[in-house]
């Protein structure tokens, strides 16, 4: 399974992946966020999952492209 680092690499070469993530934000809880990553083939560690969940509102409010 791919890691968070693999996801970061993927969104730089596959902007549709980041757009998909941004289009379904916000996630109601960490479990939903984790399921999305698992469905995409990524195993995200607890620390990274918590950080992404906590920052999802910032991603929604960003006025410029966000590259994790």
C-alpha cells in the first residue's frame, strides 16, 4: 500500500487526485478521511491523518493552490 509521501508525490503529477479530495471536503470524522485514502490505495499514519483532518478547513478556505 502507498504511503502519505506517495500521496504527496501523486498530487504533484496528478492534479485530479487533489481536486477530488478538495471536492469532498470536509470529512465528518477521521474515519471517513481514512476510508477515502484506503479506497485510493494509501495507508496514512495516525499523525498525518490527524494533521490532515485538523487542517481540512484551512484547505477549504485556501485561496491559492495547496500542495501538502
